[in-house]
C-alpha cells in the first residue's frame, strides 16, 4: 500500500510539473500577472487600433518597441504578452525622456491582412525583437548585434533619437520632408540657433527646417503676389512671404500617387516675435487648429539655389594638325630647344672634365710633396745617427786613457 502511494505521488508531481512547463512555454501565465509586472516606462499597444499605431510608427516621435508573439519556433519560444526583456527595459531607463517604449503583437494581422513581421520584413531569430520608429520614416528593426546588452542598444538608438534641425538646399529635400504626413516649420533662422534646437526638442512630430539667413543664396517662392505680378488680399498677405511659416497636410486632399506632384498643403504664416515662447504657441495652435480655421491652401513652394559663377575654361591649344605654318613653327621651337639642351650638356661635360684634370694635378702635386718630405725626414735621421756614433766613440777613448793612467806601475818602488 505504501509503495503504491509513493509511486502515485511521484507520478502526480511529474504530471503537474510537465503541465506547468507546457502551460508556461506555450500558453503562458494570465495577462493580469504580466500586466502587473509591466514597467512604468513601457506601454501596451493594440495593433488593431490603426490610428494609434500609425501615430506611433509615423508621427516622428521616437519609439522603441518590443514584439511578442504566441508562435514558437525551433529552439526558442517568443515572449508572451507583457514579458519584456531586461535589455529593453534597462535601455529605456537610460533614455528616459528621449525615447518612449511599448510592447505589441507583431504577428497579429493588420487590416491589410499582413502582420508587422511581413509588412516590415522583421527577422524573428533576433531576440529580443525590437523596432525603432522615429523621424516619420519607415520603422527599422534593431540589428541582432546591438540587442545583446543595454549599452549596445542605447548606443544604437540614442543618436537616431536626438532632435534635428534640417537645412534645406534643394527642392527634392523640401518635398521629401514636407510632402508626407509630417508638419513642417520653415524658417530663416540659422541652423545652429538655440531657438530652433529647443523647438525641435519640444515638438518631435514637427519637421524643423531652415533655409539660412542669406536669402540671396537660397530663395523660397510661393508663386503668389509679387512673384507673378498678383496683388494679394489682406488675409493672404498674412501667410505668403513670411520669414516663418508652417505647412500641414490637408486631411481632405485626395491621396497622392507615388511619384506624383504633392497635394496642396495648408499654410499659416507667423508674424510675432522670434523667441521660443511665441513660436511654441504658434506651432501648438497650428497643430491643434481645425484645417478650415485661419489656413490658406497653397502648392508646395519652390526652392531656388543661386549658382556660383562658372569657372573660366582654359583656352585649348591648337592641335598638331591645324596648318603647315603652325607645324613649322613648332618644329623650329623643338629644334631650338634640342640645340640648347645639347649645348648645356656639352658645357657641363667640359666643366666636369676640367675639374677632373685639375683634381688629378692637385693630387699628383700633393703626392710629390709628401714623398719629398718623407725623403728629407729620412736623411735627417741618418745624419743624427752618425753624429751619435761619433760622440760615443770619443768618450770610450778618453775612458781608456784614464784607465791606462791608473794601471802604470811605480818602478822605483
């Protein structure tokens, strides 16, 4: 009885363990469990809300999004709802105030019957699967090499999320920035203006553009007023030709085709003081205002860049086949040049030969002088040796005489 109870308990524990593991990896815990643990910097995004999803992906405000799905693949299970990755949350804490974070189901079908994975070509193998949206362009997946740590993710996202003031120098740039959904603020302030930098930081959904202070280099024409000899009404003069103006998308305009001319925009001019509070109030009112309230419909303005004066081209030299006179003149010039070169080479050779002969003579004279000096020194040495020998012989002779004197015997004794 005890043995059966033991094996029954072990089987029950094994069954519960396997069931819990299967539930955790395939079904997941209840949403309320994960939602209670969702960090405050992360928002849950419903992909079925098309308007909210478009605002997040294309408004221009920087968002860092983590995808989750209930579809597992070989070797790894994708995160369940609200199960955020530590790399994702740690990087959001580092970039708090600059980038917003959210989680969404990238496998759920959109109204176009395509999921975000199919629409943007996302790679499921990269975990965590992160998307970065900013600037109103197409959202991009964060590369797999940059999701390994919070430091690498922050280093990839932060430079792209910083606000920018863009300088316009061509019509293509203007249409690229203002021809889509985003609102544009066109100014004549310098690109490094503190006012524009503050506006770009405060209004992330607005494209801040500058044409530069010098209107003679980059000009902006609206096709109205003095440009075409037309007299503007007072309500039109408040908008056209202003140094600062804002362009909005017309919500009632028909959708444009790819490559077609941009639809008319809604224009509003600024006539106040060029400071941050005044311009901030102007931009806020223009964004929140009704399209029919104090706006003018206008075509996309034209940017004209003054070209610099062309460089003077060098006069081409006549070719050898011009005429016989030119050819003869060139032949004489070549002959004279060749003659001068030969004379110069001959003079150099003569000078080198002369210098060589003088050097030879100088060496010979030095050699002879040295030989004479050596012979003279040898003669002096011989004479000195003979004198020394003569002196030594006299001294010996005198010594012998003294010795002989000492050895004489006294015969008387």
